[in-house]
C-alpha cells in the first residue's frame, strides 16, 4: 500500500510540475517571440529510461541546445499527454517527445520536427518478429504473420475509436466487419486453426494494444486459440528469444528497439515490416507554424 501511495504521489507531483511549466497560466503561442522563454526552455518528455528519452537527450547535445538552457523534463506518458491536452486547448506553446503510430498525433494535430542529423533515425516501421521454429511448428500462424500488414491511415481510426471510449473488443470487431477484403488477404493460404495455440506478446502502448487485439480476433475467428501477454519491451524480446512466446506484430525497428534486435538477432526471426511510416522524435502542434526543425528551437 505504501509503495502504491508513493507512486501515486510521484505521478501527481510530476503532473503539477508540468502544469506549472506548460499549464493554463501560460499565454498563447507568440510566433514573433523566441520560443525558449515561452516554455522555460523545457521539452516535455515521458518515462526515464525509454528509448525516445535517450534519443531526445542526445538531440539536445547534437543540436547544441543544452548550451542555450534547453532541458528535457522526465515525467510519464500520461502526464505528458495531459500537459499536451491542456496546451493545445489553449493554443499554448509546447514541445513534446512523440511517436507514431499513436492517437495523440491525430488528436492533437502534431507535426514532427525535421531532424537533419538523424538523431531519431532515418525511418521506422512496425515489424513482425517470431521465435525461431514457429514456421515449422505452426505454419498457419506463420503464414498469417507473413500476410499481415496495413497502413497508418487504417490503424489511426481504430486507435482513435478505442481512445474515445469504445471498448477494444467492439472497435476491433467493427474494423473487421468494415474491411472484409483486407481480412481475406491476411488469411490467404492460412489453414483453419482447429484450436492450435499461439502466444502473442506486445508492449503496453495504445497502438500495440489495438494491433495485437486485432490480430488476436482475426486468428481466433479462424479457429486458433490465442493467448496475449503484455510485457515490458525488454521482457518481450527475451520471451521471443527464449521461445516462451511465439510472436509480436509491434516491434518498432530499426531505431527504437534496435538494441534488442542486435542483442537477440540470432535467436529471433524478423518476419516482415507490417506498418511503414512509424516515427519517433520531437513534435509541436501545427499552430506553431514557424517551428519546423529541431534547429528552430534555438533560432526562433
């Protein structure tokens, strides 16, 4: 109980700190003034230790922002999104660590700042990764994993629907009913499961939840018995490499989870890229029209 109370108080403190930096008392964004002083030279981040925070800290150095007072504020994903929500409602200035696919990009009309030094990489995609031997042990599921792919403009409405309060199961069922040809293509040459088991693993983020539940539903309707396990990213890769899980459709590569792929490359099977256009970086609302690159943070 004491531990839960401490975690709650810590989260509350982070929210209060962020509100103090980016909250209702801030004026609307003023494009004719330097951005730094308007937001106390603060980039609103997420959990310490996450891949994007390491890259963001590197960006502060690579773009010589630390020498100009810029700092990266550690918080939590929930606290960052809460701060972003308040800022965009009031057209206030804010810079956040962001990633795509995620519903916040659509909901808050964000744009990623151009990164000519490629601190955040040259491009990402969501990949399907399987344990070694799955192709032989469960060729039907493996064929489905080879077939499964979609686009950001298909994934985004599903994420937004779930975020708006629709139950995940209902949103997934609606998606399947609305995309019969796509589902048919995913199931091409996939035999009926007849109760054959498969364990899917995923990380605890919104897109990952939506995509994995969608895959589970399609496979379940086709006769497979699907177990889903939500794991931290390192544990997910470890589970695939040790064959205690079968597959994931939400490995973000080559940058975000690249260290894990490098660590386990001879113990896993990267089946395919299933969603192009994934991205991580620094982002601002589109009403901040004159802030378009990371360099703009120090120059404007």
